[in-house]
């Protein structure tokens, strides 16, 4: 699911900022419009600021917060899974504020029926 907006969280927490809730409501509607056989994986990532273990945990908690919000909006929990990857798989260099901002992200992947879940490097 390609979204053009970022999901904003309070600094150093897994609390979703209210500015992101309308966009997440739209994501929930898209998921509900997909065939029921499709599952969605929500992956969380961080920049490289902070320790590896802390970033892994933060990314996991943020992905889980997105799942919990979507469930509260009517998306069946059984159609959602999540993983946190910390600072691995950056999409930009972490050597500038702009690059670090791009690396702090949540991604949504539509899984086809029978498709395997997240790679084993994730934390659930």
C-alpha cells in the first residue's frame, strides 16, 4: 500500500500523533476493501540514532501501535501482522536530518494468499 504521507509519532515513543490518524483511517478503508484473503504486514524502521537494541524495540512498538489503531477502526486483527527492523534497510543515508527522517518510517505490504510473512530478522 503506497502512501504519500508519513506516520508521525511523539518523539521517542510509539504514540501516534493525531495528525496521522485521518491517513491511517484511509489505510484502514483500503485494507477493508481488499479481498479477505489478503493479509497486510506493517514494518517499522528507525534511523541510526541510538542503540541497535533500542531502535529495534522502538520500531517494533511503532508498527504494533499502527496495528492496534487499525484494529480499533474495524480491521480484523487476523489480517494484520507486524515487525520491527530498527535501523536496518535504510532508504537514505543517515548523515543528515533529512535522510534520518526518511529512514524513520512505517511500510505496508499486501501479502498474497500463501505468501510467507516477514523475514526472520524481525521481532514480533
